[in-house]
């Protein structure tokens, strides 16, 4: 087996231990004579996996009792519309922090289903930083303000959630379980699991029970949170494979210190790469302002764009793949999610130092 170090922004790399366990069980799940992904989602075997995943997610993310955890299909993208459809009654509006590509997309979809305004726009800053709380406008009648805690493409991150006097809705897709959440400030958080927790196809939604009780009535059945909550996230056939793998990944995270352990890893490992960038005498530069640098999506550029192709080719030869930056930003991007081994980070740091020495 020759596994590369996969710095893809999503789907994520997964621990070899988790993949091996899945491989071992794929044909015959615990003596059932079939794969779990062939079972009925109403079976006792799958029910045990589903319940364990809900419980582990709640405990690992440190979710208070006054919140409900939902497993939904459609990834985070569906939540751009589903959140305002459920939470915004007639006569109310929502504010959006447009901090990057995903904040921009969330605002655009919200505008299609409710009254939505820009509470802050990072366009003039070229999405190089997050706003200060006093820069965020909150208009009368605002139901919530939507923020993206980490912009995957631009590589910027909120270090803490702002206190705005209204509830927050937070997209935590790309820094899921890498920093704690101030639950007192939020009514809902959501995230696709494919960056930090498992395969694509699943979104986790954590919603305050009081907000759930006040959800807009009369929505199509799949689009209403209340129906999913009442059915225990089994309103229809759930993304069983993604949930099954996520449960194993959550167990892996708990064995390594849980949320605090992942937060420490995210800080330590991102600092390792940023130290290489900052000590490179300008060979590497990062577009994100230092106080807003992401701990999971590290965006950087080389001294000349002419070096990009050589960097990527030599990185691949060294077993370091998926380092090309998003087409809208350019440069490089190293996504260092929960399951990336420390050795992978060290290999990237060493390669970057050596490349700068040979090309500079």
C-alpha cells in the first residue's frame, strides 16, 4: 500500500484505522451476512449505528441539552436555503456576513426565500479577513445573522463568535470539531461532514429546541426541520454509509482527546506551516491577514506563479497531493483536517523549505 498525503479541501483524508475497519466490515457487518449499506435503515443493526452516531456527535461537539441534532442529506449547500425557510417568518429578515465564497453563496440562496441583507461585506478587503463585531450591521427585525466560521477557499477563520444581540446561524463545514462553539450565541449550526468527519453526502444540523418549536409550518416534508426531529433523523432513508463512517471517525476523535484534542492539533499543525511561510523571506506569502488565518485551509502563494506547476509536480513526486489552490484564488492550498497525520504536516513543511531553497 502506498498512500499519499491528501491535502484535498474536500472530501477529506480519513484515518487508515477507520478505513481498515470499514473494509473489514464491508462485506459482512458483524455476522449479519450482508453489508451495512445493504440493510434496511429500520433494522436493529443500523439503528444501533444511527443512535451511536447521534450520541457521539452530541458528546464530541459538546452540544447542550437544549439543542437537537439532525442528520440530513444534501450537504451544507441545501442548508443555505433550508435554514431561512425554517427560521424566518414573514415580516422578519436575516443578515449575512459575506466573508468569502461560501458566505456569498449562503446569502444568495437566502435572498431567494426570504428578506436577506448584507450585514458585512468583505469584498473590498478581498476576503482577506473576518469582521470585528462592531463592523457587523444588525437591522431591526433581524431574526438571525449568518456567519461562515471558516472560508475554505480564501483560508480565513473566525477565532470566536461575535455577540450581536441576535442569534447566530453558523456554517462550520470546514472547521468542524477544530474549535469550540459558544452555544449561548447560536440558534443553529450546520456543516457538511466531508471535510473533517467522513464521506460526502451528509450534513449535520444542530438546532436550538426553542427555535425548532418556532419553525415555519407548512413546508414540504423534507424541507422542514420539525419532521426530521420528530423522526429521529429517519424521516426517509438517511445517508447510511456516511453516518456509519462518521460514527467510527467520532470514536477516533474521542480517543485522541475529543474537541480539545482536535483544537490543539489544528493550532499546532497550522502554525507549523505558517512558520515555514513566514520564515521564507517572501518566497511564500499568504493573502489572509495573520489574525484571520485559517487553521484548516492554509492558502499561500509562491514568489512567482511560474513556479506553481513545478511545485505541484515535485510535491506529487514526494507523495503530497491536492495542493493546488481554488481556481478563483490561485496559488496553493493545504487543507489540514482532523484526520491528516502529523507526519503529513511535517513532510509538507520539509518539502516547502527544500523547494524554497532550490527554487529561490
